[in-house]
């Protein structure tokens, strides 16, 4: 039970991390040069 729960938690954490990174990259790509440039 505990081991399975830990595995599920790790899977969810990795999945959420990947989704958050993809969302940030997509938003940055869409906003880059259109609304603002963070490097200026």
C-alpha cells in the first residue's frame, strides 16, 4: 500500500512538473516578442 502510494505520488509529481514546464515554455514562446521581452 505505502509503496504503491509513493509510486503514484512520484508519478503525479513528475507529471505535474512536466506539464508545468511545458506550459511555461509555451506561454514564454507565445509572449516572447509579442507582449514583452524579458531579456530587454
